C-alpha cells in the first residue's frame, strides 16, 4: 500500500542507481532483480578514450573491500527502542545514548540525521592484536543477512579478537572501519568535521582509507598527540604518541581552527612595553615586513621605504629604475597601510650586518624593517592550533574517572575533546556524534563546555554493549558491559558539573537500544506467505512491543530526529503522541473512526500515523483518510 511506512533504513544501492540513471540512462539495464548498472558502459561514459578493460591505478585495496562496500549499502529493518528507565529527563533532553552495533545504528540514523551533525569524534579499536574488532558478515546475500540479524543477539558475538597472526589482520580491520566511515560522512553537514584517534599500527592504512572516503583534498591535518610520558615498553621505541586524523566534509566551508593564545608562547616571543605612553604594560612581538614567495600579491606591494638615515630600501629584486622592478620580493602591506601603521608607531627599523633588503643602488642595505603585532589584538583573533598536542595525556583521564569513582581503563582525557570542540568552532545547538563512545568521554566534554559558556551543544553517543572482563574492577563494581559504564559516567559527570558550576544546561540523555524490528516478518514480505497464513497475523506488530517502541521506529523512518520533544496527551480517550508540536502525531490505539479524525484534523499535523489494524473497519480507514484530506489538506497520513 502506498500509504504504508516501509520501516527500513534507506536502500543506498537503489538510490545510487536512480541517481546514475538520471545522468546516464543508457547505462541502466534490467535484471531479474530489477534495475542494474552496466558498468562497462558507465566506464565508457566517464572516459575520453576507448575503455578496453581494467587498468592499474592508485588506490587502497584489501581482501574484502567490495564486500565492505556492499555491507555499508545493505538496508536494515532493525529499530531503536527507548529505554526510559536508563534515561535522564527523557521527555525534555536533546542528548542521545544508543546501545548497539554502530554499523546498524549509523544506518538507522541516515534519515533523521542526514547532514545534521557538525562534528564526529571517534576512538576506534587501534588493531594492536589484543583489542577487538567488529566481525561483520560480508558473505551473505541481503535476505540471509536480514534474517540472521532479525533473530540473532550479536552484541558480543560480533566482537572478536584480531591477532597479528591472522591472515587477514589488516584486511579485517579495514573492512570493519570502512563502511562505518562511509555512513558517517553522510551524517555530517557541509561545514562538518571528523576527528579520528588512531595508533601507529593502522595510521598509514587509515590515512589512505579516509582519503578515499572523504577525499584527500578535504584533509585538514594529521595531529600527533602525546599519550604518555616515559615508559619502557616496546621492542625498539617506547610508544608514547597517538595520531588524530582531521577531515572536513567540504574543506572550502570549514570554519574555526583558532584557539586561545598559548601562555608559554606569549612568555617566549612577546615583549612588554616599559616606557611611558598609551601602551605601557602591553605586550607585542615583531614580524618582518618583507616575506618571500608572495607572488600572488599586487604590484602596489612593491615600493621604496625611506629609512631613518634617509636611504631607501625595498625587498630583494632586480632594479631597472624606480618604476620597473622585477623579482619575487614584496612587502606584506600596501603603502597606505604602511603610512597608517607608521603614524601609530607600529613599524620598527633595526640596523643589522646581515640584512637582505636592498637600497636604491641594488646593494644590501644595513636596515631591516619589522612590524609590531600587539597581544591584545591577537588574543581576540586567537592562533592557529599546533598539530603537536602535548597537554592532554592519558593519565589525566585516569584522574577524571577516579574522581567519578568509575573503574575504566584507556579512556581519552575529557579536556582533549573539549580542545577539539573549540578548535573546530563547535557552537550552540551543534550536534556531536561519537559512535565508538567507550566510557562516554565525549558526552562529558560536551556538558563541560556547555557549562562553561552556556551553550546548547547536543551529543549522540553510540556504543556496543561489550561485556566487561569478569576479572576487571568494572565487573566487580557491578558493570556488566561498557554501556553501563558510559551511562553512569554521564550521570555522575552531570551531577559534578552542576554542583561545581551551577550552570543551567541540558544534563539529560535519552537511551535507545538496537533491536529487531517491531514488525512481524509478514510486514516486510507478505508475498512469502499464503493467504491462509496471512489470516493468522491479525496484528503485524510483535506482541512485546509498546507504543513508545512504535513511535521511535516511525520517527526514524520518517526522518524525524529522536531528540525532538515528545508529548503524550489523551484525545477522545486515546493515547496520542505529539512530536515537535505538530510535526508528527501518532496514535497506535484501536478504535480509530471518523469522529476521532475530525478532532485530530484540528491540530493540523504535518504527518500522522496509525496502526493498520487500529481502525474500526476498512470503511473507517478509507473515510479517515478522505476526511484528513478535506479538513487538513497538508497532513500526510501513513499506517504501520
């Protein structure tokens, strides 16, 4: 039925086929399974020369790459179920904590969060040979894949060790990370950015892979982070550093990348004015007025400057006369700008024995010229961050977790994430995603920064409920999996931040858990059942699912963010959900009739959804649809 929600994640393969069909209709063919692309013709359409076969080219290849692409594109029928008992301030909060395999979760978020995330930070498994990787099944066809994932509890079965002795040691890791990066990129908005922490074992592969997914042109940097000082481990060098890969969705639209001036830098390079005057006590540093390799600057940045002894100088160049001069030398300022700054006392002439400026005769001058850069001016502007990060060692995270009485190893320092949030210019109302959230350091950092500046940044944490080791302190403290640790850290961190700052911010989070669809298999594949079998399914919703469960799946399918405000009201004796005021109205009760439709129509919702078997009869269903068209023509009605 055309008014029925399909309740699956987007079918990326079919969407891509339709996009290619619009551009290259001659490359679309038909098969027993529907439309397909004739890749030989497509290759020819994209080439000026005759394409005769595969050719070698520069790219990253590994065993399982094509299967990883297929895995990223396979739709899922799974859903997210709200867990209100684990949530904090469920009705009002805009933060999310999602338990489940992040590959499936990223697929489910494609409709609701497409192009809405400003920053992603992830700290994936480093593939050291001791940690776990997600074992995705690449060999099944779509039907087998969906069938298995509908009945299988994969939380710990999907996590396997990846020893260095494995024949697919690097390939398995790349096959794990590739589809997740591919899906995450679509969630970023055009100004979005991703930070990826990684160790030395896979940094080179990850650079090549991320170049492919995001485009090498969109690489903003590769930072080196001091993870720990000292140590005596390792065969040849003690491993003390990690890397942070930084990529933009679109580098031309990337903003931010300014941080506060470093105090050590200020002490090192700035001079304080000691003489009397308006600027006594202020600090400045100097910069040469001449800079080499400024070929793109305008000709009016080549001119003579008169020095204190009356001689004239200009940057290194070939002098023909005072009108025509050739060479690469340029001043940083135009002459009007120079005269303005001279009047302010912001130009310094210094005598030197090894100057590079030349006089009017083409000889080396004894003068060098500098400009003053005032600290007060530069502090407002900030400075470009350094790609060597020394401040946030792992020992700081241990102290943070000890203060919260949370037993967890290998977390990233909260202040590192705060630093990255500031570097990227993440502001009010921006969404931050972490789909390897671990102990939820990112959530802690977002709340901390919001408390400091009154912001309303929102987080989405995703974590597979990996079981804790029975010998670990976490297990002994009652934490059976990593998700329990992450949720409790957010609760305790929120309490601590509120006590210390008194800030009025969003300290809550809604918990959702990945599960099989709320719908019976017959909902998706009625063609696989005979009529007598169909008659057995009086209700296509699974008996253990609640109205809250159904609402979450409807929101995901209709592309409505799970963070939107949800109200429950009673209308004509029926439970009605109102999402973001009138963006969506949902009623999953039975007994829907024409009178109820007349009442709902007064709300003028953009969308409304009912259960397929919620109507009194088939006639009522038809009448309700027609009534809504008449009384609220902008309302779109669907059923599940």
